[in-house]
């Protein structure tokens, strides 16, 4: 299965123990996932209408402003490899520092131009599903 290419974020669902879902980045998130043919990868996901900081300095602003802005975004870069029906992200750097230097395994479903990445807990229960559409493909 060839997942290489550029993907546009459609939806991120996070499931509670009772099966109910929330969208951590809202119902209209934006984002891009890139799987390069050479094994590099990068992803950024963000909520729509993120709060703006009262500064032009990307590392400036108050602690509260930065916390509000950066809690509505997730990004990381690294390498990837496919193992059966899972993709393993080998993270070199992440906006969430706990993931830097780790491997994140994502079972996936690929249906033509739609890619669904899953996060599963130790009991193999799906805790997150992130839906991507191949860049340039019609939704539907």
C-alpha cells in the first residue's frame, strides 16, 4: 500500500471510554501530512480560527497567549516506515516535546484517496482517528 504523497486533514476524532467522540481541533481543522518517497515525513494540524498573539515575534507573546495558540496545533517531523497495516512515525522533533525521539505506531486504513490513521491504547481500543484526503482529490 502506497501512502506516499501529500494529504489534507479532514477530521480528528478522539474517543472516550464510552465511545463518545470529540474533535480536539474542532469540526473544521486544517492540516497537511507529507509522506515523502525517501522516507521523510512531516505533519501539522491546527484548529480553525486559532487565537492570534499580540506580537510579530513567533516566540513572543505572553505565556497565556502562547499556551492558547499552541494548544490548538500539533506538529512533528521525522521518518516513517510501513509495517503491514501500520505506519510507524520515527519522530525527530515534535511540538509536543514528549514525542521527540520516540516512535508512534499508527494502524491505518487506505481506501483510494482516503487515509485513516488510528491511535490505539494498550487494550487495542481505538482512542483517536485522523482522517486525511489525498491532496487534490475530490471529497466524497
